[in-house]
C-alpha cells in the first residue's frame, strides 16, 4: 500500500486527526494534486484553526494558484492565530510571507 492510501485509510478511522490530514495534504502537493491539498488544508483550518503551520502551506499553495488576495488573507489569519498562541516565530514567518507577497 502506498503512502497516500495509508494516510487515507488512517483518516477514514480518525477523520479529525490534523497531523495525518496535514501529511495527506503535503502528499497531494508532492503528487501535483494541489486542489486536493487545498481541500485538506481548508478542512484542517475549519476544524482546528490553531494549526498555525497550515496557514503557511495553504498560503503558498494559493500563491502558486495565482490567488494572491486569498493567500494574503490566509497569512493574516495565521498571524493572528500565531500571536494568540504566543508563537512569535510562526507569526514572523507568516508576516514575512505576507510582506513578500505584497512587495511582489
């Protein structure tokens, strides 16, 4: 069984496991299936908005899709979540990504 199948199987029994869902989204990206990755990232943030790393990955995916306004909004939401969690490192990374996008 390949990695994608294993992750899907695990999520079938644990549908709210954010870590496995994140791994599945990254696997989709690796396979060039970015729309499926987007669905997974959005599901993570809908169920677990405190998953700060997901904002960065979703933002980058949206940038690649040419959706700069949506990417900027995701980065801004992630910055707020990171600050609320006291995660200054992630907040700085998201701020840098947002600034780079605006300057581009």
